């Protein structure tokens, strides 16, 4: 870096102590941006046709991890999550090297949840055994559907039989905490085909289930097909019926709907994602990864090639987080000092996604205000609309989404953003 270059100030953060402190540890997200093919509905920062870059990418990723660990004084890590993209494209040796580095550079807790997303067509007993031996103890598998025509529509490379065989292989490899992802609200999907999906996942009996409504971003091929009329428009009423039926049936099967789109057997909730929903500090590494640390929100740029070039040019690690962000020695961009009002709104909106909601005493401990002092009008309005409910006696009361509020969650959240 040119010593004569004028350094722009970061701006002052007014985040809470909870939002700034790393004393409670962080969640660590690692982005693996490679895919064999890109699904037509996907708008994640993933790329097909560049798999030859994986070895070089892993070198750059390792360098970024070392720099962050040094700048943050080798912080405690409570959870590790490898997402993408397709983390299951890594070899067992690459996974072992990555996890060894993380354990060397960070204070990974002995009971840390260490997860990776996998595609069914990548799963072999040897690969997942290697992942387990490297330290992974949780796997999330992108099944998406138990109906082959829907898998074909979604551009998935596996079929139902492959997904079930992959699930068996993960179990045989010794992983006992497995999540399956499903999607509803698809073009041409009926309530009967969705019931087939839920019946299929209950029969498989993973420890965790994520069920997401398909969201079509304008730039994706599937959204363009809908816009041209070659695929039908989504039916929000049908999607709501699917969601309500899912909640009822999964509850009977023993799965707790602990977050709007997530169900788990007791004790198998995603600890990593709960960090996000509690709006606690996390570090994201890799292209496009987002972070919330030290009272700042920021993200890496998206291009894997530029990411590798920038991160490989890093020299000595900065002495602290603020120096790293201020001098911007790599690919960090979109740095935003967190202000108290934004942090309060984020914490409330994300916390309301959880079934247990927001406890007033917890909110007051973090922000020095009661919920009614900060959001009294919005709370009253959403309760009157039947979207929110209050449980317990104030000041220890909790606010939670109602069942109707889960279906219309964005209607709730926008009111708190505008309060």
C-alpha cells in the first residue's frame, strides 16, 4: 500500500456492545463458489465451468483465513458453515487441510457445530467419511424435491433414488446430524406433489428439514421463462396452503417449527443460522461472503478470479479489524458502520423469524430500551391485525409471530422498518 495515499475514515459505529464485542465468539462462514452446473432458479454467487481454479482458490481462501484470524486475535469460533456453491466438490484432502487451518488459526470450540452443504450427486461414502474425519459433524443436503419431474424442472443433476442413496451414505459415514432442503411454490407444482415431498422427507427421517418457498429473482433463467409465459406464474395462495399443511404434518412427525422455514427434532436446530437470527457477530470469507463484526457490516467482492488476485497480494496482517477495513488491503467492500437504529430493527426482524420470538428483557439488555419504547406503534398495529402476539407479563413479555403472521411475515417486518 502507498503510504502517501489518503485513507478514508470508516465512519463511527453506534452498534451495541453485543454487536461490537467478539468475547462471546463468532460464527464462521466459508463460501465455496463452484458448481458443476448452475440451476435455473439460483441467484447465489456461484459459477460453473471454473472447477480448474479450485486448488488455487483454496490457497487464496487459506490466506484470507490467516489474515482475518490474526487481525481478530484468533477469536473463539462457535460454528463453522461451508456454503456455496457446492462445498461437496472439495476432496477429502482439501477439506482436511481447510479444517486443520481453521483449528490452528481460530479458537474453535470443542462442541462447535461444523456444517457443509452437499449435493446428492457428489456424495460417496469415501468423500463423506473423509469430511467427518476432517471434523465435520453436520451435513445439509440439497434434495429440493422427492418428485423427479420437479427435480428436472429445477435443473438438478440428481434424481430421487440418488438422493436417498446419498442420505444412506452420509449416515453410514457416521454423520448423525443431517438436514434436507426442500422447495415449494414451484411452477406446475400441486398440493398433491408437495404432499409427496413432505411424506418422502418424513420417511427418510433427517434430523432437520428446511422448506423454502421458491423466490424468482429477475435475472435468473427460470424467472425469464415465467416472464415470457413458457412457465406459469407462481400461485401465492397455493404456496400458503402448502406451508400450512407442512407445519401441521411435520409437527405430528415430531419436528418443531423453530424458525419460519426450518423444522428440527429436539436439539437439532441449526446453531450457525441461529447466530444470524440473533444478529450476533459472524465472519464470512470467500467471494461475495458477508460479515457483521466489530459494529461493521461488510462484504467481499463477488468475482472469484479477482478475489484470488487481491487476497494473494495480502502481506502482513493488519493489527486489528478497523485497520484491515480502513486500509482495505484485499477484496472487502460495501463497508457500513452499524448504527443503533438499524441494529435494533435487524435484531427485531430476524429474531421474529424464530418461534420463540423476541423477549423484551433481552431486547432491553442489548439496547437499553423496552420494545414498546422503540416500536410501540408497530407492535400495537401488528397485534391488532392478528400478525403478532404478546405472551407473558411486561416487562418480561415476549412478542411472536402468529401463524397468520408467518405467512405474511414481510407485512410485519416492513412496519418495523418504517417505525
